[in-house]
C-alpha cells in the first residue's frame, strides 16, 4: 500500500454489473468516512457500445449532479488524483461481474480428487464450465485435445497431483493442454495451474509461450486436503485478465485501480471475511446477491469464506435459465392464483431475452419478479455446499432486492429463499456497498469500517424464525420482548403466521422465547432462547411459517397466504 | 473461420448474396504421432528422416517420416487420415483432419474497409428489422406476406406450393405442424411477430431460418413492423436468424436491401427525448409502439409500488387514434 493510497480521502468505488454500472463516492466528513452519493446507469458491455466506460460516464453524471464535484473530463474517464481545482478523487477501486461468463475447462488427474478440488475452487468465479478432463475419463489424449479444441475455452483451470506426487500424468495432461492452446491460437488464453507444486516451473515453461499462465497454490497439497481460497484469488486475477482482453474499458479501469480490478463476488467476500473476524458483532454472515445475470451466496463464518457464484441463475438475463434449472414449480409456488404454464414460460422467456433490465409495473408483475428472485436464491443456496441455515446476519444485495417498493418485501424474499432458523439480523445493501467496500478494503481498511458503522447498510430488523416442518395450527412458541426502557411485549407465534413487533432502528431489546418441544428457535428443538436483538425499519419479525417455507398448494389458499405475508411486512 | 483463411474479395468490390467471399478450413479431429518412436530414433535425431513439414497436407497412409534400414527395409510413420501437419515438436507430429469451407456474402452490397485479418465488411443500403429470437440459420430470398393483418395466426390451411423458396411472414403460428408443412414446401425462411414458448423447440428444429421480431406469447406484429414488411413484400430479404448475444454483436435480424439513395446513416441509440419512437417492453402495454410526448423529471409511483421516471407515449399503432400511456424509462426500447 502506497502512502497516497493510505492517505486517500475521496474514494470512488465502481462496480460493473451485468445490468447496471454503479459508482459510489466516499469521503471524509468530520473525520469519518461516509457514503456520499451513488450513481447508476445501464451497463454497456454489449452492443452497440461494448465499452464499459460509456455506462460509467452516465453513472458519474448522477454523482456530479448531486455533489457538484467533477469526476471525469473529455480526456480522462476519471479524474484521479484530485486536480489543483479540487476535482476528481484520490483513489479508484473497481469490481466487475458483467459480461458473459468465461468459457472454462477444468483439468485434474482423478475426478474424485483434484478435479473435484478444481471445481470447488471455481465456485466463486463467473465461469461456464464447458469441458472437464481427467486421466480416467475414458478418452485418448487426442480425443481430449479435440474436446478442448471444440470447447474453445478462454480459461483453463489445471489441478493435478498432490505436492511431490504424480509427475508423468501431470506432464501428459500439460501436453494436451498445450497442444489445445497452440491449435486454438490467438488471444490471451488464461491457464491457472493449481497442482503439484514441484512441477509449477516445468508447467509454466511448457505453457507460457502459448498462454498466460497463473501459478496458484495446490488446491490439494495432500490427499483429502482441499484448500481453494488462494487458488480462487489467482483465478480472480485470471478471470479479470481474460475479461480485460475482450471487454472495452476494463483495461483502463484496471490501471485506475492499481491493477486490482476484482470480480464482484470476490470483493464482497473480502468485506464479509473482514466483518466476520471480530470487527463486528456478527460471526456468521450470509450475503445473498441476486442480479440480472448471476446470483451469489457468500457465507463467512469466523473469517472462513464459502463463496458461490451461479452465472446461470438470475432475474433478468438468466431468468429462463433459472426456470430451466429450478423448475416451473419453484417459480409458480410464489405466484398468487394459478397462472397457465404457457403464460409463465412466455413471461420468463420475454424477461430473459427481450426485457431483462425492466422494472415491474403492477402488483402481478411484482409478484413474478419476487418469485424469480426466490427461485434464483434457493437454487444458488441448494448448489452451495456447507452453508447451513444458522446466521447471525443476512445481507441482501442486487437490484431486485435493493429496489423493492418496500424493504419488507426484500426481507420476505430473503426469509422465503434462505430459510434461516433462529434470530437473524436482516440488512439490505441498497447501494451495492458490500462489494465496492470490499475492493476498497485492500487499499484503505478504515473506510469500510467507518462507512458501515455510519449506516451504510439499511437495517431491516431481527427475524426470529422457527424451525418446524409440522402443519400444526397451535402456538409454536411464546416469548417476551423487553426494550431498553424496560417496556415489554408478550407474544405468541402460531404456525403459518408472519408478524412484526415494533422496535426502531438503532434500538435494541432482550428477546426471550420458549418454543414447543418439537420447534427449534435457534438453540435446538424445545430449547429456550434468550438473546439481545436489534431493531430496524421492520422492527422484530416473528416467522412461524416453518422451514423450508412452503406456500399452500391450493391456489386460493396460496393467494391468501402470499397476500397476508406480504401485508405483514409491508403494511406496518 | 479458424486456421488459414483466404479472402477472395477486395475493398470496393460489389458482391451478390451467393458470392463466395472467403475460403478456409475447419478442423474435425487431431492425431498426435510419435514420429521418433515409430521410426526408431531419438527425438533430437529425427530431422533427416522427416518427409513432411508444418503446413503440408498429407493423404491417408502417406509417410510423414521414414528411416531406411539395411536390405531395403524401412520404418515409417504414416498419417492415419487425410490431414494437415500443424505442429512438429519434440519428435512428435500433430495432424489435424480438416475440411474446406466457403463463406458466402449472404446479402448484396459493397465490400468496404480493408479485408486484412480475415474480416470482410459488406455495406448495403436498406431496412433493418431487429428481432428477439432466431433458430441459428440464415438465408436470402423473396419476402412473401402470408398475412393480411398484423395478428394473423398462420396455420396449415395457408400452406401453398407457391411459397416454395420464399421467406414467409405472419403474426404467429398455431401449432408445431406448421413448421413441418413449411419444411415440406421448402420455404427459405419464416418471420413471425410472436411465438409461444411451447413452439420454440419446433422452431429450433426447422430446416429454414425462423426469426421472431416482437416477443413471446400471444399476438402478432406491431403495426409499424407490419407496415415495414408489408411495404417491402416482393423484395429480397436476408434473414439472419442467429441467437441473440446481448454481450456481443450478434442479434437476429432481417435486412431488406433497397436501392441506394445516398441517404445518411440513421443514428443508433441516443437519449430518450420527446419525439423519439419507442417500443414498450413490459406491462399491460408490452409490444406497443409510439412516440414520446413527455418525460417526468422525477420518479413517479407505479402501481407496483416502485418509483421510476416515466415517459408519456402517444401510441401510433391504432389507426385513426393516438391514445397515450405512460411507462418507466427502463421499460422502453428506442426505435430508429
């Protein structure tokens, strides 16, 4: 970190999403970093611009209009450092999740070991896996070469052998990869090698004349031990390098951000890891970001990260792919009434191909948008491995959640899709601060902390969710909420009911709950919970709908239930 | 085209739709031959025994390397298939089975700009109709309107032998059997206003290009699109029914070449301002077309509860009437 980066006062943090380019301006006000303004504009990855700087300019215009501070000029997409007239910013950070998912090939020695580890390492990257190779896939080296040639990857992730382990097999696969890269020719194909460390120099020398080789720590240094985090970071660098070669403007942005143009999910992971390490009261954090093209669920527990990005799950460009992956029922169960199957397919296909970045105009449209968000989030969580339903804090992000007409709908989508159990604080990232602050943390760790402490995220409130699968109608739990002034509210949670108790943002209260013997309030079936909870714009949410939350199958009952739940969180 | 490509046209040259503008080859499969092992020498001693060089085309059974022994014996490494030698390295040869391909112009026009780097740009004056879905095929032929109204649903009763070789246009399609009927007649293409998603699989399998212009579900052409097609019936149309790549430059489209009139190129995109023609993409008025008559300067409340800046649009797709509706900026597509 240079002195200039450390002293930086005015920070511009940019995220290039598939649908929207967002720019956040942070500055020091009365000695503390604060979020000053956000600018948004449609992203310009695609035709006719194919240059992200066009969308950025419009996003910066928003900020200039609010702050009066000039951020770009005819000569410079961004004025940095600050010029003698006080225009511009001290520091620029950038993240990107837009553009098509990179076509990637995974290579490993054995499917159940190194190939599985390679797959694990790529879960946080915006990739489309188009081919996999292993020693036991039943194909000759020539057939493997043909397969890679036909797949035309932009990125190859090569994991193979434990450290000081297999040598000839790794080199045989290296030859196949090398020949494929040679035949594919042109471009800057990226190869990430995360295999036997003893061979890293050999592999690099064999491939570096025909590909851009990134050497990462072995994802499986010993048999059975999988360490994907470091490989994930190298993969992030390779991903951005590949994107910068094909998407206009990203190279310039990488230069502005001192070479640290990060994938959006990786940057979000940096902040969540930091937050869960003891810098905040929350040790188990889940971030759920549903976008137009992709969905990310990132869990951070005591600094350990579990990061998953699904480039085929989303509410806009990927709406049709979401329906194909999750099935019609995963979408239709969240719609009131009984829409025709063809009508649902027509709506989703239109959303995906014709109108991916549009906004809902009426109530039916809003239900459909929220249903897509639930299906995408549930799908991503289902695919993720090792993420439980116990969280201290859930943060919702992405345009669908951030732009809901009422924050209660965002909370409802999070509860329905993620099915937390126990007391969980819900927050909403309306300005996409989690990834942008994550990228900033590399250069200035103080800024994220101070921005978050000063209300950067909207606190929705604490949800107490009861884990029960029964269809009982009797009371599931009784409890008491005691606020800081000693005022108490006694409550009962009945099956199928969602309701709120008032507790303002910035206030805390003591929550005591005694669940029924077969009901889990977060401490295990039948065990009482006594915890301090924070209020928010919704107060305290009491959720007795069971886990997983399943709306009634009868159309009339479902319509009534969905409306009742919506009203419970949006009519307060 | 991958590999060696020969461009056959030059800047300024006029081309017809069927003209071959480039030749090249595509690789079907690879073979890796260990030449050194087969002729029985060390890899670094192979050079004197090589009979072929990189780039050479080799027939099946032809020797790539040969070492003669005593008494007229020899050891050879031969090509297992007709192929091109693409790499010689470390005593091994990489052979690629290739087949020739030709690239045709697709539409009449003039080659503009340099043709270096394997890129040929053809310019033509005409009307462009951007679509939303294509089945991955393309063709060039005469446009036949098989519809008297924008919303006409095409069905088997409308099939006739005179459609052979034509690009047929209609509001929508009744069932999957219609695609089979068109295939039997051997039409050159189909332009639809809308299509039900339940018929996409049949459209994908059709042996001719299928272009969908407006969207998915019930309905047909919007009035302006219908008027454009109707006004050009009988002209030749290039139907490029590629898949829509929103991140790239491929969008399914129909191009109707028109006599050049030296008219300036129409601007693409630009800001939303009063007078611009737009198509509404979402909501009860989805698919309708009109002109912007007003823009809100602050976000307004929609029935969904969302606040968004709105455009007031005078619809011009109802003959004799100009009803106005409002729609969020985000839900509008700018038309030329």
